[in-house]
C-alpha cells in the first residue's frame, strides 16, 4: 500500500474517533496512545487548555529495564500512566486509540490503565 494513502487513512480514522469521543477536560482528560514500531507512548491531555497533564512511554528507565515483550511493556506503560493520573487526582479518562485497532499493544495499555485504577 502506498505510504501516503496509508497515513491519510489513519489520519481520517483519528479524526473520526476524536469527533465521537469528544474532548478531554481537566477532570476527565483524553488518554491518547501513539504506537511506533518499537515503543508506545501515552499522554493525558486537557484539550480545553491544550495542555499535556502527564505522559508515560516504554522508553522510561523503569519500564525499559524489564526484559519483556512489547505487549508486556505496554501493560506496564498503562499502569505507569494510571499511577501518574492517581497522583494528579484523576480517576476517569476518555480513551483515544489514535486510529489503531483496539488489539495487541493498544489493548495492553488499556488493560494496564484499568488495573492501575483508571476508568473509561
């Protein structure tokens, strides 16, 4: 598949998801997921102020030190973002899968965040 067409398709999916889930607020921020070939990144975003409240990734020293598969590291990233959210007093979020299928690493992040105490 042509790379330009593939990226445009994912971008349209992202926009469609954002329309459906709405915007994140300070009380209920958007949990945005970005998945690269090697790592995964998540952010808690307050769209009203355009501000990132917290972030976590598989590149953090505590997570990168684990010898685990990418899916297992993704679960650790979900637990890390849930811990950071709890420190900020955030209990519920809006999950934004970022145009990726809710499967594999994206699902692992969501499961880890739920285990950490976040509700979506």
